[in-house]
């Protein structure tokens, strides 16, 4: 796994809904797991239009007690170059 300088922090129930049956009681949720998911980070305009998206590495770091997960960009350098070009503060 590559060394990542930046982290994507999100709600764990968004990236691992099968761990939260109280939020997702549908029967099919009992049949899925991390093998059935693919995570991306989307960059959207204020009106919701999709500007671009980035693939995330398939490793999710789940907090053991909180509804928090950490993921990392698959191509971090490429994403950071785009962010810098858009004058994002890093």
C-alpha cells in the first residue's frame, strides 16, 4: 500500500452499510460486504453538478466504536495537482 499524505474521512455507515443493520434493515444487506463495494470521492459544483471523481483505495479503516471511517485516494498526486490548480487550500 502506498503512503498517503491526506485522508478522506466519512461516516462509516456510508462506506460499510452492512455494519449498520439499524440504519439499513433491508434483507439484502445481510448478503453484502466489502467485496461488493467500490468507493470514490466526488468533487461537485455548488449546484450539484459532478466536476470529477477519484477512485479510493479498497482499504477502509473503520473506527472500532464511532461511525467514522478513513479512506485514501488511489492516485493522490493526480488529485492534489487538480486541487492545487483549482486554488484549493491544502
